[in-house]
């Protein structure tokens, strides 16, 4: 069995992973972001799996009191 570790997605081409079993672990970046947010005064962190889910959740809050984060080019 061969195991390869890639720390960020841009370090490997999609074609290099074709036909492989791939496991993605994003725990460190997510947990670090959550801890830093709370340590710097956030009252809560509401994680989402999908961008559309994030915007749907955000619409339930006062926009002036929330901060959205994540890789997206969409506007709230």
C-alpha cells in the first residue's frame, strides 16, 4: 500500500488522484479557525458544509453582527 500526504489541495493535480482512494482531513484548519474566532470575541461559530447552506443560515441573523468566512466569491 502506498500512502501520499498532501497538505493543501494545490500541491497535487486532480489527474494524479484519478482512480485512487482519497481521504480529506480539514480538522486542523477548521478547529484553528473556530478557536481563534472564539478567543477573539466571537459569541458562537456556526459551521456549514456547503456554501448555499452557509448563506441560508446567515440570512437568519442580523448581517451587521455576523462575519462569514470561507472560500467563495459569492456576495451575501
